[in-house]
């Protein structure tokens, strides 16, 4: 039994796990490529295999302990990831603040002119 299987039994349909402790930088590079391949529409197992293959090609002298630990527990169906909008909700704060400030300034100016 493994922690990945425990998640699977708890209802999580797919788990990517490592069989041993892996270097953080290697993990980051492989997972970034894995998600890129998922976003392209590849199945989960195919995307993971492609990410590991890519890592081996980019780092030919890296030992297998840096890339071979990652496994997928689950199916190979593609994941339909939503593309994130380049505009984030927090970006609206600036323009809204400018509009509110302009409105307040305009009302104060009209009140001074009327007085």
C-alpha cells in the first residue's frame, strides 16, 4: 500500500506520486512539462511519460533517480484544463480606484463651484 493508493481508495481518481524522494529542481521541471503536455490534450500517463522523456533528453547525464520515481495511479484519459485569462481579478482594482477617485474629485469640484 502507498499514500497514492490511499488517495485512490478515498475517491481521488488519479494520483501522480513519486516512489522515492526526488530532487526539487528535477521535480519542478518534470511537473511543469507534465502540465504543459496535459494542456496540449495528452492523456495523463502519456503526458507523464513525455515529461520524463523530455527531462532525460534535456539532462542526459542525470541519474534515473531524478526522473524514474514518478508514477500515475489512475486512468490515461485527457484532462480538459481551462486556459487562464491573462487578466486577473486583482487587476481591476487600479482602474476601479481611478474611476472612483475621478468621480469623487468631480463631485467635490461641482460642489465648490456651486457654493
